[in-house]
C-alpha cells in the first residue's frame, strides 16, 4: 500500500465493528478474511474460541519455558501464539521483554 492515509489494522470482525463505530477510516479499505484451516480453525493463530483472550500469565509461563529451553524469541512467540491462540504480535513483544531484548 502506498496511499497517503496508509494504515494497517488487524483484529476480529467484532473488534473491527467496535473500532470503526467510534472513528471513520480515511481513504479506501481492503478487508482480508482468513479461511478455515486444515484443523478446522480460522487461519493462523485461531482466536475464535477465546476471542483473543489468553491469560497473560499463561502466555508468559509458556514463553519463559520455551526461552529457557533455548528457543529464540521469534520461535517461542510463534509457537506459543499457535498453541494458546494468542496474537503473535503480543507474544513476540512479551518474548523480547522476557529475553531482555527490549
């Protein structure tokens, strides 16, 4: 995208409805919807069952365990997000903090 009002926003359809009820987007919108994956979930990092609500303590514990086992922050975040249904961006930020790299 090379638009003047370029913005990347990611979330569920319910979160989008809430977000854009309170503010009007500028410019055009492209909507990308994940399909059903091979395991019956909705694309990568399925959050449909928990609506993205993963305990921070659970995520931190899983990431700490993986980092102590020698996983890189990137790998630990990717695997933990997939296993727990967390958002990869949040998992990666926490993994970097736990690894002392942020």
